[in-house]
C-alpha cells in the first residue's frame, strides 16, 4: 500500500442497541489507550446508533480523545448493510490506522464484511494487543486450535489493521466524571445510507425471557459441567450461585446435551469471563473451557476425577462427589454469612 | 433450486493434547472431522431439501485428503461434491480463502445455474474466526445472515432465526444469500449403508486455480493480508490446594474457610 503513513489513530467501534452501548465497546478503550499512547496518536470512539448522544458522552468519559457519533433511525437495530456502508464511508474519510471491535455476534458479522470490503486483514478474538512504535504494526495475539495454541498475527502491508476482542477480556477504564470536558470531544458525523442497499429485514425481535445471564459482568460464577449428571442437577449449581449472589455458567457438554441454554456457556465457543471467583463443578477443564475462564482471579473446582485438568488451574480443589459436597458447601457458606 | 454448502475438514480439537514435557501440540493421531458447524449447515440444507425440494452441492477447499470430508457429506445425503485444491491456495488467510470459495460459488452458479443459498458453519473449530462466511458474501456482493439456528424458505427469499446476545431475531432476505449456521435443534443425521456405498464410489472433481480463473496474486500467502508472526503454547501452571480423601462435610468446610479468607463470600 502506497499511502500507508496516511492512516492514523486508533479507532474503537462501539456497538449500541436501541441507543445503549454494549459494555465491550468501553472495555476496548483500555487496550486502545495503550496502543494510542505508544505511538502518540489519538484514541477515537466511533458510535453509530439511534439516540446515542449519552453513549458518546460515556465513551468520552472513559477516555476517548475524540468520539465520532453517527445518529440515525436506520442504526436503531443492527443490520449488516447499514453498518458496513456507514463504517466504510467513515474509514475512507478518516483513514484510521487500527479498528478494534467487540466480538459480539454483531461485531463478528460486521468485522469480516468490512475487512473484506476494505481488502484488509482482520484478527478475531484477540486476547492481547501490542504495537510496534516504528512500523505501527499491531501484534494481535489470539488462541487457535480450540485454545491449545496461541498465535501472534500481523497485518504489515494493509491499512486499517482490524481486530475483534471478546467481551470480558479487558476491564473498562476508570471513567472521568467531568461532563463538560466530555461534551467537547463529541463530533457528529453522517454517512449516506441508501435504502435500496439494505437487503435484510428484521421481521421480529424476541428477547429470551430466561433469566438474564450477564456472565461477562458477574463477579462470581458457579458453573456446571458434564459431571453434574443430568439437567435436573443444575438446581445444585443454581442454589450455590444464589447463596453467593453469583451467576450460573456451564461447560459446552451441558449445552450440547440441552441441559441449559447456550447463553450460559463459558469457553471457546461460549463466553469469556473474568470474575473474582469461578467455581467449576463437575467440569473436567478441557482447554476450550479453560480458554474462557482462566482470567478469573480465583478458581475453585469440585470434581470426582483427581486427574482432571481443571485442578491444574484451580487455587482450591476438592476431589469428591459434587452432589454431596455442594449441599455441605452451601451450609458452610450460610454459616460464614450468618444467614 | 441449488444449495451450496461450504465445509472444512478440521482436526478434532477436543482430541488435541499438549505434550507435558515439550509443551507443544501433539497433532499425531488426532482424527480429522467435518467441522461440526459445517455439519449443522449441511443438516440445515438437507432439511430444506426435504421440505421444499433442492439439490445440495458441497464444496471444500483443502488438500486431497479433504475428499474424505466431502464423502462423509455425500454419505448423509448431499447430492454432489467438489474439492477446491491447488498449491497456489496454500497459506491462505480468511480473506484469501473466502475469495477462492467465492470464485468456486460463482463458477458453480455459471455452470449449473439456479444457486439460491450458500450455507456455511458459523466458524471452524480450528481457527474459530467466523470470518469466511461474511467475507465470501462480500466478495460475491450478496446479503449475509449469520448465526442462524433455523432457516425456512419463503416465496422470494429465506427467513432465518438469528441468535444474538439476548435472544434472537427473525430476519429475512432475498435469494441468493449467504447464511452461516450455528448449533441447530435436533440431531444431525447419520449415514445410511446405501449412502456410504454411494459415497465410496463417488468421483470427486477437483477445481483448481486454473478452472476457477483465479488470479494467484489474490490467494495463498500472497493474497493474505495477515501473517502469523509466531505461535506458542499457553502456559497454565498454578499450584493450588487439592483436597483428597476427606468427607464431603470436611472438604466443604475447608473450601468455605478458604473463600472466607479471600473475602469472596
């Protein structure tokens, strides 16, 4: 590429839903800040949506140097063609060096569509980022082979350099509450979306009423695996989670067996979580599962098999029958909490 | 109508182990399978075929060995299969791979006509990028619907149930379109004896860069904007406490004490 040096600044795409920002967008301002500072360029949040001024102000408070917000009814619900056309226009106008996106379903729908249109490289599900201050090449590190291998990827000749990061991998920056300073960083943008280019139509939106599972935000997660034996035994996991005020997670095996919805799944093909406490019950600890939870501060495990790999990452492990241990553990925790 | 299903032959990543001494992947003896999400895509195609009538065509980009994966697809009911294979394709990243696949889809559309749907798994379990489907849609300038857990045809299009973070959307688009498939309800079908016999006898034609009139600058390492700088095995060593041979009550009391000490209760 001839004009590689024309590409400047670190962009973070912030996904919104009905005007509200998804947390992963703000989380990405943390690694975005590190990259921007290392090369002495700006960190820019880019927010298309409907009623997004508040989200834009939040992005500024979380440390973006500039916030480009694109306001419009057409952005209310995510549709590939609308967002791809909008982002293409903005990229061609401003020529960012790097674009970071959250690896939500919509982010993973938009990212490759956009990368392909821009004929550039995209690295999915990065867990660590760095940048070379001379070449301005980002070093994107991501798991492959189901988390068995880590790979560091470069996109040396093409700009912008693009990557997605899963929710929960980075923590949000500490917000600066100075509202007027935030306001000055906001820049309204627009893109010419042609209605005839929008080829998909959302016929119906269904929110699952199953209890809201916000695993990425949870401080305590209690997860069940194949070792719980049957679907009904998730009651043990739920009860322990309730006593601790935590959320319920699961390994892939239970989701495949239809014991629990996919929204609860932690791991390579589920969610990445980083709670203060992760309790793995009847989870052997396949590397795919470890890839999703090894960022937890404290890990405890209960498993019948003394050789289960989960014990290799656990701070405290019990070799035993979880159906016997969990009720006792609940009793003990109630004692500690004096309830 | 014809439905094209794109499949990838992958190592069964659940069978990969780490050599505890060298801390490297043990690849030997790891079985090759049809990527599970591609199997869901194929099952979706076969269900559409049963319901509406369609011809199911399967393509795979890979080495000669990937013919085995294509034969598995024929054995469960796919009608025809092609291998897309050329030395020039080696080392392709997702942009280059999706380009080659898009040329194969275009070639089949021209040769056979009436291609309405192109189905892929949402991602392959070895790379886990989820990029090839949407990138192929962009190369073909077709609409894309991703994370579909169900699909049905309407008079001029396709309606899919698309998973999102807090539920699902029913989304429709006109054909032709690219749909990527996540886990679907119900089981994928098993091959019949007759299907296996038919598959074992099947001749699988190979589409090369020349057949597809592909500019070799746009595929393989040359056509790939991303480069692998290095790979390494993640280090996971922790020396925690492991309690064995105690009664449930003793062990639980110990764990509760540990959690209390860490102020996690």
